[in-house]
């Protein structure tokens, strides 16, 4: 089973950008569950990042909200940031 861990930066971003919006919070929770079950699901639009974010990946929560993450091991993933496209890149 995939274990998700959260960096301090992710938790701060979550608190500032997501937590107060109940609809967005619910969507994030649903997408994290989907990510844990099937990371390759097309709804996630999961992809590698390039440039200074090389080595990390991203998946979509909504059309504009993204989660940035990386794998520590095959079964441990760290969520690094969450927010709009402009906020996380």
C-alpha cells in the first residue's frame, strides 16, 4: 500500500490555499484516494516535471489546482506543494 507523507511546505500551502474551501478540500481528499489506488488514472493527469522541478511529478485536483510530489521509495511518496498552476510552478 502506498504511504503518503506531507512536507511542511505542503501543509502550509494546504492551510493557506485549500483548507477553508470545503469543496476544494473534498476534491483533494477524493483525488488523493484515487492516487493511492491508481496513480495512472487519466483523471489525475499525472506527469513528470522538468526544469528546476525535475525529479518531481504533478497531478491535477481540478483544472487549475495541482499537487507536486516525489517518490522516496516505491511505496512512500512525499507531497511537496498544492495550489494553482501559478502558485506551485
